[in-house]
């Protein structure tokens, strides 16, 4: 496994990591059953890099792809019992959080329990089933959110980020169930529509 937290440098790191992992496992890319990737929600640039890389690798090796939610990959790391709901909330910047709810199924996969959303921290969890666990880096980014969820009785799992090994485990389940997709369907899921909020008034007239 290769794992590194970085604000940038994804484009420089990802292909050498892939090469190193294949060499360590003594396999060729074409020997694999398929490729899984984190499809978001997350940073716009990071998601575009992930989709571009996975499409190139999958097209070149003739492999199917599996899009895996970055939120679900956090839930995958939480030691929750089958049926227990995990509320995942990741920092979306601009004062907001991406969030969704998931529960472990009997076959080891995750069931999505509500639509993935982006909202202000105080609205995280609205409309989702009652959760027993909360995870994701928004817990440390927004202390009031963590305090609210803990006061509601949720067990907090701070310091968890989307990880390639979690994406791989969830992707393997999807591939085994025959739910791999053609490479051209390796597309990002943004959830948020706007890239950035303006810092000043809009310019409507140029002279």
C-alpha cells in the first residue's frame, strides 16, 4: 500500500506510487481484475486528476473501473458492527462539510443510507438515519460539529481520511458482484456545484 497526505503534488506522486505498488506485488497492470478510484466528493482538481489517471490506466490495460465514494472510504475504516450507521463528514472548505451516512452490510460492503450532501456544519446529518458513529476530518476542522455529534451520543473517529486501501476493499466487492464500468465512465462526483465564492461584488459593467 502507498499512502501520503498532501495538499498538492497528486499528479507528481500518483503514477510513481502505482509503479512501485505493482513492482512490489510482482504483477502487471493487465493482470488485475479491475481498478477502483475515489470519485469524490472532494477537491475539484484532485478528483479530475484521479479520473484522468484511472481512465488512462484502464483504457491502456483494458480493465473495468469502479467509482468509490470518498466518504464511503472513510466509513469503511470505522469499526462499526453490521447495521450500525456511520455519519461521515469531510471538510469541504468555504465553511462547509461534505457528508453522508453508511452502514455495513452482511457481505462486507457498505449501504448508502442518505444522499451525499454539502452543507454548513450545523446542518450536517439533517434527514439522515440515526447514527452511532461519526468520522472524517471535518470533526477537527469544525469543533462545534464534533461537540454537537458527541453530545448526541455518537462515537467520534477523528483523523480518518479517504485511503486507497479502503477504496480497494470496496472496489473489490463491486467487481466481484459484476458492477465494474467501462473506463469512459470513470467520472467525478462533485456534490458542490460552485468552485469558489466571490470575495467582492460582481462586476456587471466594463468600461
